């Protein structure tokens, strides 16, 4: 099972490291390995959240996520995304941006750094909305019950998450404006950039989230029809194609996963510049890491890990909230990438430990039924 799920990740790792050695020797191999570890540590929470969505899809779309999806993740976000940023920032064509990345790495890095406020505002708002919608939803299983109960009650207020997100964005933009004013208004347009990018991130979430919710309902309807089609096929002796069984709605859920992955990858791409500004090494290292995150997502789904360790999804969403805040803070202040990675790892490790304690308590009480009769998911 492990080899089947992570097999392609091992293959891509071997190929990526070999290409690194051929490209720039053994030093390049070390850089690529560090970047891969960075991407995995920063994106572990991504795998947990993705698994919660991917488990609603069948094996066909899980395979698409692991193949076509990883091509989008590696070439789209880890290779093309920085180039697009440079092309827009420097107002040059994509070919000139690639030439800049290969032949003037310092200038390339500076352009990406200059674009960081808009990237952080967009990604921060998108991830913040994911976190807010999660904690304001009333759930049967609660991890930090003392916190989640009152938040679930507040969540009954319409559009509360949007209002809070807008307040956070205004505070971020005003902080930037105040700082610019105190320093002679050198970057007075930076606040406007933050505001526009943040609103764009919010709109993207509302559109994508709304469509995903609609198509998730469609997916459930399709599953019912597919089940009926399977039963009919068994009676008549005919077959149902894998594509048809996947359901049209699954395609839009797949698109939602890709947008979600793009938002998660912002911190990894930006953080990679702290290690190297070589676009080739960056693509190899982050690409290897992205492949492991993809494999880990599928592994969590097929092993039923989220069902066995019920607080993992909570921990991942709290990590998303922390990452959103960190992204918004980095608009004005620098935060070490190690801190960014450790926050997510600590929260997920804590939720895993809480899940293990819960499972042991259920066993001691005589099984799942006894635990359910007590406080379900009382948390820590």
C-alpha cells in the first residue's frame, strides 16, 4: 500500500536529485533536498485539508489528482507562478521573464520580493476565509470545545466570516499606510495594492467556495445516481465507465482542490527564495515536495486516517488560520520560514495526539458507542 501510493514520489525524487547533480553538482543536490523538505513541512496541513475533500471522490479522480493535478502544482505554481509574478511586476513578456530568471537571478528575486505584499494579501485572505468558515460551523465533533462551542454560536450570524476578514484586511492595509506615512510616504501605494489584492482573494474564495458547495451537493446527487446505475448494471450484466462513475461534479471539486493548493503554495514559493534564487533548483525542490504532499493526501484518504484521528482536520484548519495571519503580517514584517513551518507541524501534531488520547478513552469506555454517549469530541 505504501509503495503503491508513494511510488511515483520516490521516482520523481530520484529523477529530481539526479537532474540537480547534472545541473550544478552536489551542492545543487543539497539545495534541492532542503527545498523539498521545506515544501513538505509547510504543506502538511494542505495534505490533511485536501484529504477531507478528496475522500468524497472516487478512485478515478484520486488518480487524476495524483497525476494531472501534480503537473499543475509543479509546473503551474512552482515554476510558472514566479515567472508570471516577475512578468507582471517588471511589465515584461513571459519569455523575457524566464530569461531574467536564468541570467539575472538577483534582479528576478528582487521583483518577486517586491510583489510579495500583493501575493500575501491575496493568499492570506483566501486562507483566512477557509479558517473562519470552518470554526464558525457547528460540528458534532469538537477538538477545543471550550473555544469551538461559542464560535459555533456566533457562526449563526450571517456573513460574520466575511465581515471579520474585511476588518482584518483593513487593519493590514491601514498598518501599511501608517508605516509608509511615518517614513515619508515612500510606499504610499502599497496600502492600495494590499487592499485590492486582499479583496481579490476574498472574491476568489466566495466564488470558488460557492461553486464548490453547489457542486458538492451535485456530487452527492451524482453518487446516488451512480449507485443506482451500478445496481442496474449488476442486474443487466453491463458495465459503467470509470469516467461516468466519477460524476461531472467531481471535476469542479478537482478544480477547487487546485485553487486551494495554489493558495497553500504561496508561502513555499516565497520561502524558497530564502534558500536559492535559481529557478531551476526551486522548481526541482518544490516539485519533489509537492509530489509527496499529493501522495500523502491520497494515503490519508485510502487509510481512512481522518476517520480514525478525528481531530486532524481541526488541527489542519487551525494551521491554515495561523498561516493566513503569518502571510498578512509578512506584508509589513519579516517572519522566518522556520516559524511558519513549525506552527503548522505543532498544531497538527497536537491534534494527532489529542485524537490518540480520544481513541484510547473510547476503548477504555467500552468502544465507540460508549464514547458517543458521553461528550462527542470533547477535545482538550
